[in-house]
C-alpha cells in the first residue's frame, strides 16, 4: 500500500457483488467482497450506511477467477443507491468522496457497489432529475461509473477518505463539503418547520392533519418539500432552526443543514436519523407514539401531551 496525496493505493484488488442473506436473520445481512491482493480488507468504509436494519459484511478473500471483469485502474466509490432517501444519505457523500480523488487523478473510472434488491434488470445509475442535479452540482459524470454486478479485479485501486466514520455517522470533512457545495447559510434564523407527508402515499400516522394543526399552533410552518424544486428544498432546510415531522426521508434532509438546532422525529426509531443529528450536533428528539391497530409498524399516533413534552425539550424547558 502506498500513500499519494490524501488517498491510498491498493494493488490487485478483488470485489464480489453484494448479496443478501437468506431467512429471517440472514435477510438483515448483506455480504460483499473488497480485498487487496494480499487478502486484507480494504480500509474501513461503511456500506449500507443509510439502512437502519441492514448490515454489510466483508467476506473472506474473493478468489481470483477467469470470469472476473478487469480494470487496470479505478477509484473506490462505496455504495450507490438509486432510491431518493438513500441517495441523499449515502450516494451523495460517496460521490463527494469519489470527486475528491478524481480531482487529483482524473480520467479514471469509479467503482461502486450496488445493493442486492433482487432486481437484476435495474439500471444503474437511474438518471432521474434529482440524480442529475446532484451529479451536476458535484461535477462528476456518470459515464465514469463502473458497478460491481459481477466479480471484479482492479489492478490499481485508489481509495480516498471515507465520508462515514462508522455506520450512520458522517465524517466532518463530508459535512463541510456539503456546506461548501450548497453555499453559505444564515447562522441566525427563526423559521421552524413541520415537514408534512400528507401528499405522500406512504402514511406514518392515521391523520397527519392533526399533527399539522398542533405544530402550526406552536409556530411551526407546515411544509411539503416535494412541492418545491430541489434548490428550494435545500434552501428551506438550510434556513430552518427547528425541524419536526414523521420519521422518514424528509427529515433526512437535515444532513444538509449546518444551522438546524433540533430534529423531532415522530415515530419509529431510526439509527440513521439519530446518526445524522449527532454528526451535525442537532438535538434529536424521538417521541415513539403508539402503534395503530391493523397498520404498519411505522404508523403511529400521538397525543397532545406527548407532543407538548417534546416541544418543551426543543425549547429547553
């Protein structure tokens, strides 16, 4: 292993695709291979960082095979997700890490793992408008991407600093890169947001208008992020002081805010959201609520006392 600038070089790296385990226990485990030519694991780089209940295991040394794909040189990019919430919290940080190496070693392909979602026909990357927006903002071209869908041998692999310190936790350099990417934000703001899901198909409470009224009465602006452009969504979050809403993708946007002081995640426990808040230094409050009969485990209802206690925590009372 040699050090060049702020990335490392590994010779004769071998990769095997991500595969989920079988059975009730195995389904929460995903196995992949990323080893150098001596059989040692590549440097710690958490995969499946954005999944609360899935964990990645780097298996024993992948065996060289004549069926392996081959690249003479590549940059390691971590995991690539097409899905929006995971794209925000894992793909974008990984793209920033890849771009940091590309700036010093241009014209080299970037190797990404992809999740085993049992859809072998899925196209990577799916160039949705939001994926195109982020790639354009970062300044990276998808034409450089190579996805590990089959065993792969890379003769010379460049590995930059991971954007994650451990699962669900983000490296300070990655947070700084996000802030630099989307420009300065006011350090003093008075706007508090309730991020509503009433326009989403997947509900998180039996009647979210009850929550909208409760938070609105206490000075929160009820906001539907999906009705805004991506630029406006980012500006809205980066200008917020306190953010509340049902646990889910909308709250993950707080990863992109250096000014948010607190996040109230209503509903099921999310280690990812807690990790985002801890990484950003945000007060994290997680009223669990009560399960709703005959509904998904993620659907919860909340009484006024529970909500008011949580709001008191936001105010420091």
